């Protein structure tokens, strides 16, 4: 192995260590209360090194959210390939996301805020790291192709609206709580988006 | 007039002056670039006095948003009273909101961020100052009473989802722009929420 790929592996191992330590600290002490200095100290690197890997604390969370999205996409692809109906797959993806979000309820609000960061570059970075609307699009594509979806809105736009609604529902739920579990809140909102509010 | 109501009137006049000056500065120089010091100076009060009236800069915007909501509610009430069909009234409210948002496109993102402020007390204050979901609820109530809406979701929940969707659509539009006018984006999202994505 040449020295440049060795360096790349060392770098990746260090990144993985910092990431693991940071997520552990966030879960134990809360995201807001954990500082970059805390993470650097606990992973035996300098603050400067931490910022080389993650230019801001929220960037660690983006790695976490990105992993969650990867898992959701793989699950969706597997279920679609095994012949499950797209709407069922979408509700399964939603349930899975609700479970993850409920289990790690302190990590999700800062992730959601990052997507809506007033700094457009940070918002775009977050949006690209968390391609939920792409997962929705993947699941709904067969229905779109079979003419089962409305056609005055593009598949991308429908998928964006569904993903955005998840964001708002989850944020409200995390911030205020409700009498219902998040899973139920999310199913109700998805029902509304798919079927509409007005009886026909 | 006794002295306490005189003081109250003076106080209200000063608040109105600070408000008018602040909104003017926001429109001219942008919300982010305008500081509390700028507003205090231009309205001939101390910084301390400014903060007595508005504990943070965004609180001025809440007054502005609150006025917009008042106008929307009055318009909705008038149209309903004159016998216009609720769905038509809702689309009219949406168009009016899109016009206002488009005209003052720099003021709306900080308002939206305030509703989602990580500080729960600030978020709650903003939410109460901007009762869009109450306006939606008011408009949809006759349809709810006539059994024209789905009943597995409460009227309040449906109204919240519609108001939340406005927030996300307007925020995306303000931050990134799209090829379409905001009015059209908002109508498309409203269509989806009212009628659903899936053909029946």
C-alpha cells in the first residue's frame, strides 16, 4: 500500500473515531451542551483538528442523518424489489423514520434546523446530506409511471412536499410533544398528503 | 384624561414610532444588516428603550406578521359572510398571503425562522403572534360542519398542516427561488393538501 492511501485510511479512521465520540457525547449530554472542545478532548485531537474534519458541530449530525437516510433508501429498494406495493413501502419508511426519530429525539431538532439554516450554503449542505425527498421519489416512481399520481405536480415536487411535511411534523413533535406518538402523527400527515383533506 | 392613560398613550405612540422606523430600515437595508442600535438611533430613543419595547429584533417583525394575519382574517370573515364558498375563500387568502410575502420577500424568512426558533419560548411567542392556522380553521369550519372534510383528522390538525406547509413552501421559495411565482407554488401545495396526491 502506498503512503497516500495509508494516509487516507488513517484520516478516515480518525474521522470515524471523532464521529463516534461526538455522537456518544451528544446522546449523553445533549447536543447544545456538548462543545467542540468536549468532542476534541474526548477523542484525543486538538480543536483545530476537530474543525478540519467537521467545520461546525452540526456537520457531525449530518453524517448521522446521512446514515439514517442510507438505511431508509436500502430498505425501500429491498421492499420494492421484493414486490411490495409502493404505498405500503412508503408507510414502512415513515414508521422506520418515526422510530429512529423517537429513539434519538434530541438529535433530530438540530438536524431539522440545519436544513432550514438562514445561511444558504449550510442549508444546502444539510439538504444534500439528508435526501429524504429522494427516498420518497424512489418509492413513488412506480406509481407515477403507472399514472396513479396526480400529474399537475411533478413527482419531485410531490416528494418534496411529503419530505417537508415530515420535517415540520417531527419538529413540532420534538419541540412541544403531543398526546400521540410521533409515528401516529406522521401517518396522519402522510394520509392527508396522499389522500387529501376534502372528501370526494 | 388621567395621567396613567396619558402615559399609556405616550407609550403606545412611541412603540408605533419605533415599529414604523424599524420596518422602514428593514425594508431599506435588510433585516440582518439592521441593528437594534440603528433602530434606536433612527427613532431617537436609547438602545435600552428599544429593548423595553421589543426584547429582540425579531419581535418587531412579529408585530408586522401579526398585522398581516389580522388583515387576512378580516378578509376571510368578510368573504365568508358574503356567502363565498370556503374553498374559494381559502385560495383567496393564500393568494393574498403570497402577494404580501412576494412584495416583502426579505421580511418573511426571519419571521418563519422565528416560528421554528430552537428557544421554545420564542417559538411559542411567534406561533401565537402569527395565527395562520386559526385563519385556515375559520375558513374550513363550515366545510367541517357540513361533513365535507375527512373526519379521522381534527379540523385543527388539518389547519395546522396547511399552515405549516405554507411556511415550508414560502421558506424554500425565499431561500432558493424557483422558476414559478410563489403564488403558484402555494396554490399547488394547497391543491395537494386538499385533494391528495393519489388518484381515486
